[in-house]
């Protein structure tokens, strides 16, 4: 057996795809004993639980409202579908969780959409927090999809996420289309959330280099003022 085969077999054991007996038939008996070898699987599972619990605290609280004893099974299902990546940052294990929840909702129709939106918010928070202070020119002057993300949520999901962390029984907001900007303030360098109006969204469209639609009542002066407000709030870069 070469080293690649060893790692492949060991990964199957650690992810629960094979049991210890099967593993030992391939690699031989462990000098530490079967019980201690099996415990490595327990450690890995606890680590996966920890990463998702800490990355998505409000998602866990909301999911436990729906399935009081189901969080562990959800983590196991996600781990099976998305094994931990071979990367120095263990948090990247969480990257596909929002899409995973969306897929489960679309496939079975039993999960509310706020779950995947909560997960998307937390993951976007992490991306903003971890983003470098500089970015490629193609991302525009404001670092769109780097230090600034625009989302359309069904309500003020960031507020709901904070409420769930304080109170795990908090109720979801009424479904209302809510444009949301998640960004790192250019002045304070802190992560913030901003809820733009129509003018703010048009400014973002303009700053990304796209053509603006003609909307009655929207003038160049109003757009200029909206842009100044976003700059003053640290959302946009001062050109």
C-alpha cells in the first residue's frame, strides 16, 4: 500500500464511511487497540460539529426549533456530501452549507427558506471578515463580492440571526423582500449591515459598471446624493 492509498483509507474511517474492522482488514491491526482507533472518528465528528456550530449559531438554533434532536444527523449528512477540504483553513468546510440547506429544502420541501438565508448571512460575514484589504481591479472600486456583498433576503435576516443567538426560540420575521448589504466599513474596518433603498441599489448598479434603467422620479441629483450618503457611511469607496 502506498501513502495515497493509506490516506484514502484513513479518510473513509474518519468520515464514518467504513468501520474499524474493515479498516484493519486493509491496513492491519492498530497497536493502540481498536477502541482508541475508533475514537479518532469521534474526534473528527466533534470537530465538524464545532465548525458548523460556531460558524452558523443561528442556523443551529433555528434547526433545533424544527428538529429538537436532529442537528447531529444534519451535520453527518452534510459531512458525507461535502467532506472537509484539504486546506489550511478549517472554516472552508462550512462554505457549501447554505447551498446544502437550499438543496434539502428544494428536494423535500420541509425546511423553511430562512434556514439557508441565515446560513448565507453567517458565511458572508466570514468572507467579509477574512477579506484582504486590497482586491483585483475587476471587482470594481468597492470590492463587490469581496468586502461588500448585496443580498435579497426575506426580511431582516441579520437582525433575526442576532435574536436567535440571544433567544433560541425567537420567531422568524414576516417574509418581506429586503435588500441587504453586508460589508466591511472603510472607515472603521468593522463588519456592518446596511439596508439600501431603491436609490442605493441603483448607485451600486452604476458603480459596478452596469447601465441604469430609466425610473420615473430618479434624477442624477438624487443618485449623487445617495452615493454621497453611502460613501459617508463607509459602504462605498471615495473615488
